C-alpha cells in the first residue's frame, strides 16, 4: 500500500514537473514567436549589374512592410559560395528562401537542401532546373525580351536602308537559363531572315557571368575578324552593351552601329538619349520584387499561392508568375522610364545640353 501511494505521489510529482516544463516551453515559444519577425532568406548571384541592387531594395522594403525581415547573401558568381550561402540561410532559420541562381542547374542542390528542412523556395527571375522541390518561379517574359530586341534591331537596320545587314550577337551567361530564352526570342525573329539571306550573323558568343569585359572581348574579336563592316550589335543585356560600346568607341564606331540591350540600366538610358545605344527593355523590377516578397511571406506562413502559369524545369511543371516588360528607345524614354520613376529626368538627361532635352515633366 505504502509503495503504491509512494509510486502514485512520485508519478504525480513527475507529471506536475513535466507539465510545468511543457507549459514553460510552450509559453516561452509563444513569447519568442511573437517577438521574432518572420525571416526570409535572399540568395543572390551577384550585385554588379545595377538591376540587382534595385531588386534587392524593393524586395526588402516589401518584406519589411509585411512585418518580416530579410537576410541576404551574395555569391559573386561563385556556385560553391552560393551553395554555402543557402546552407547559412538554412542555419539562420529562414522561413522561406528566394534564390537568384548563378547557375540554375547547380542550385537545384540548394533547393533540395532547403526542402529537406521544410523551407519553401522561390526561383527569382532565373529558373532553377532539375529539381521537383522548387515551389514557384517568378519572372518576366524572357522570350519576349529577345523578340523585342531582335525586332527593334531588324526594323531599325531596315529603316536605315541597309541591305543584308551584318550583326554581332552577344548572348548571356550559359549558366543562366534566361540566356536561352532571350536567344529563343531573338531566333524567332532572326532565323527566318538568315534563311532568306536577308541578314547575316557574322559573329556570336556567350558572355560568361554576364560580364561586360567578356562582351568587349567578343566585339573586339568580331572587329579583328570582319573589320568595321558591322551594322548592329544584338546585346542581350545592358551590362553587355557596356562592353560592346567600349569596343566600338575604341574603333570610332560608337553611334554608327545599332546596339540593343535589356534592363534599362541608368548608363544604358543615358547612352540611348545620347545616341550611343539604341534600345533597351524595361522590366518593372519593383513589381516583380514586391510580388515575390508577398509570395515568400505567404509560403513562410503556410498559406497557399495562386499562380497563373507553369513551366517545365526539367523535373516537373513549376508554378510560374510572369510580369510585363516594355521596349524603350529615345522616342519613348519620357513615357516609360521617366514617367514610371525608374530613373529621374535629371539622371537620364545628365549629359544632354539643356536646350536639347525634352520638356521636363
Ligand atoms: C538575367 C536577367 C537580366 C540581366 C542578366 C544579367 O538573368 O534576366 O535582366 O540582368 O541576367 O544580370
């Protein structure tokens, strides 16, 4: 009897102690959860290209508006580093992760690591391929980017009356899935003309890491091989146009060769109004960044997303959201870049004499 009472008392004491422990831990968790903001990880390839700093700022602002917090890691075009970055973000306890991959195929590993820890992932702007664990992809219409660039180039050269123009094409980084979409869009426009012998691609190459120095080297090589007989440079992005225009300047060809681009970087817009670049593609980055921030916060809190489209990432159909893009030239600079406050009037027309500028808005 004594033993039974003893056991009962011991059991009671243990239950009380255990109960206290549970409730202590429970209430502590609540307090901690209340104080701790939802942490969202952002793993970026690089921030050399001016667009990425804008993406980062707009993304961070929206997450903070929604009551969250962002922790950012930048890999400087290094895949090993970007995998380490993802590991670090997991360790930091992020509730959702947004990845702008340097190499879309390599970063499948990062997505899988996050997934194994129950962390949802969003592929930002560039598609991460070869993993079924990716939750969502948010981007712009990348094929259309290529269509706009090539259409502008072809039509401008035609308007100049150049018969069978010779062009050099600067493709993006091979590690970036977008580069192939840009090429696909460009090819849709160019290949029928090449087949009809109406245009000639005299030189083309991929630009590693999307670096201007590589673009310059390729244009230098094209000039060495073909001389000054070049009418257009189909640069897949403004960061490549930077290098192309430098190479043209050295040869006294700047302003004489039609140059395209993408991203509406400030330097590119300045070149467009000055006449040393002709076109760029404006991607409303703020829109994309805010949309992804909202998605990340939803995923982080276990809510579901409604996403309109999907894309094959070579592992499964991934839900995809696509934001609109716009063609930008000297003629519509005011209605696009300036009107949208992407850059200010003073910034864009900085190098243009006052009397040659359009009317200030
Ligand atoms: C692409 C991106 C472009 C451009 C390029 C170089 O993936 O879609 O907007 O910035 O990278 O950074």
